[in-house]
C-alpha cells in the first residue's frame, strides 16, 4: 500500500525534517517494511515514505533520487508495464538504479516534465521535487484509486496519503460546516474534505507549486 508525506516552502522559511518524520510515523500502518526521509540541503522541501515492499525489495527504497540529485520522488501505488518502460529508458541512456516500478516516473519526468502523465498507467499518487526548478510536482491516477491530500499551513504546502499524516505534521484539525453537510448528504465534491483548509487532488489531476504559488 505505502504512504508518503511531502512539503515545500512557499515563503523563505525552511522546512523541518522532524515534522515530516512525525507525518510518516502516522502512516506506519500503510508501510510496515521501511521508512525513509529526504530533505533539500537548502531546506526548501522534504519528502518522507512508509514502504510496503513488493517489487524490488532491496533496491526500491524511497525517497528515490536521480543520479545527479536534481529530482527526488515518493510514490504510493503501482505503475503498469514498468519493465518495458524501464528497458526503453535504459536504451535512451537513463541511469536506472533499481528494478522498481516507481523509478519509471522519475525518469519519464526528466524527459518530458508534466508530459510524463499520459505515459503513466496504473493506480498511483506521487510527489516529486525538482531541485533545478525549485518546484513540487504531485499527481493522482485517473480513477483516484490512491488518495492524495494537501494543505497550505504556516507558509508551506503539505501533501500526504492520509489526512492524519497532515495533522501529525502540524496542520490544524478542524471541522467545517460545509464539509459535514456534504458528507452527511453524500455530495462530497472531488476536491473537498471534512476539514478546513485540507483538500484533495481530484482523480486525473496534478498539482504544481513553484515560486510561492
């Protein structure tokens, strides 16, 4: 199943790895086989991952980074037909480090940017930090099988596989009347949640954060 937490600074404040680690701890039930965290040396972003090991048990640890340390990735879910895609990436000169399906997203993004999404099939949510562009890119599969929640708090953008990971990282928990009404009447919108300030990326959508927006 797996789960992840991602954060980037929208202002000048640095992100704290301790906050990310608390969020990942709240996702321990999603990934009992390992945990990993990564923080941008300049403090602009951080990623955390709780892993359920299925494919490439030894080599598929996350967060996953490119050889040149320009791109860093966390994934929840599965990319289909990944063996063929990894083979094609190697043929095109990519330095593939593992046999994990997750690494497909890392290299396809390096080739095509957000244009990688039409090439990815599966049930997935992921977050990728582009150190060169200082941008956070996150996306969710077409049917919304894998969850992806986000919130802006204290000058930072937070993303996580579950809302309680956002709470553990420090995002305030508060009900909203509109959210309660929508839930009780079974009319919750694709981007809505029960909680104030917390939204979800709709199925088949992506989120891009750069230069504070």
